[in-house]
């Protein structure tokens, strides 16, 4: 019966680690009145060489979908306050617009 408390502690530690990892992938909270406008987020992505097809708010970030310079489909997240890339995400190798 001593195994049960150890198992519960191990499961709780694993769950908190997974939650912390997920939170690290998202943007820090920024009130909506301090977000850069959507057109500025688009210009930022385009200045990095991306062809933007869709932009939306997602998990506290600007989520940008489009294509890179090679025509590969991309998704990246921009910090809502300054437009810096938080992380490229869901790179979709093999999918192109060609």
C-alpha cells in the first residue's frame, strides 16, 4: 500500500511538468488594449519574408499562417505587444502552394 502515495506523487509531478511546458509555449498575458494592431502583425511577418494568408488571436498571441520563401506552409506566433516571433510552430514540411 506504500506504492500508492508514491504513484500519486509521481503522477502529480508529471502533470505539473506538462502544464508548465504548455504554458511556456504561449505568449505572456498582455491586455488587449496593448496589442499591436493586426496590420502591424501582418507587416512584421511579411518583413521576415513570409507570405501571410491568415492572422488571428490564439492563446494570447497573434497566430500567423501562410508560406515561407520556398512555398512551404507555415504557422508562427507573434508577441502581441511587440510583434516579435515567440516561436515558429507547426511547420508543415512537404506542403507547398505549388
